C-alpha cells in the first residue's frame, strides 16, 4: 500500500494583536492557502495545529510534505491580516521528536 502523503511538522511563531485559538490560526492559514493556490485543494484537510502556546506565540503544525513551501508563503502573507503582526516558520522536520530536539530545546509547548 502506498502512502498518500508524508507528514511534516513545522514550528511557527506568531505575534498577534489579540489572542487567537488553534482553530482561528487554522482558518486563517487555510484561507490564505486557498488564495495562493487559487482553489480548495484536498491536501488542505491534512493541516492540523497540534499545539499552540498563546503566551509565547509558539506552535506546532502538521501538514503534507507538498504543502511546506506553500505554508512558508502563507505565513509571509498572513502578516497583512488584521490579526497577526508578525509570523514566521522557525523550522521543519519529519518527526515530532526531531522537531523538539532541533528547535524547541528550551521551550515547553502543551
């Protein structure tokens, strides 16, 4: 059996004007990705915000390996929205364990 997609995990950092929930972030990202791609793609259903710490603005996102470059562009475009002041992707990894080891050595995210 062939896998449909390979998972990638992204650490992102957001500085927002008002507190956002995981679902707000997901909706903003999906709207931005639809604008980038021009249509709704079935691969958008695999995007999940695994964890997000509102106080520090750090979060972990899971997506398809084909969406990583589009998500980088989406995070750059999000800065123009009315909710987000600054957004960046800190790093990308194939597993959660490696992601935490590389990019979240001193951070605690629940």
